């Protein structure tokens, strides 16, 4: 089982990044997916989630209107489009998969660093 995030990096305030999370080793299409982030010295927090079929998405209030989560089940990939980034978005971003039929079955990626700085 693998979840591999990519797309992180350094971006200026106001800029955009698109994160990707490629899944392998499990039935991606039956898993709800979510993005989480952990800033230095802070707890990990969920920023966005999407159901197994992409029909329902949810966002933390801090990112609503600026972040968009999407998935492509044919490519076993989930995305996070992040716009209008501010320094508060600096964090390691993780994707997580949760089995829609067994909530205890959860997989995490290793994370990708996002740094927003001028």
C-alpha cells in the first residue's frame, strides 16, 4: 500500500500550487480521501475531504473558496488545488485514505512540504 504525495514546494504569497497523491496497492475507488496539513509546532488538521465517488466534498473553513479537492479514480489519484496561498498555509501536507466500508482501515502518505514565503 502506498500513497505518494507530490507537487509541494516554495511559492510566493498569493500564489497557487496543485498537490497530487498517487495511490497503489489497494482499491482506491472504495476509499474516501482527504488532505491534512501539519505546521511546525501544531497538530495535524484536516483541510479537505472527498467521498469515494467524488460526489461530496468538504473543506475546513480556513480554506473554503481557495482550495479544491478532486479525484480521478481511473488514475488512482487525488488532488488538492490551492489558490491565494498565504504564509499560514506553510505546512507538510498529507493525503489519507479511509475505507468507505471499514473506517478503521486508514492509510497515510509521507507528506509533501509546502512553504509560502516571499
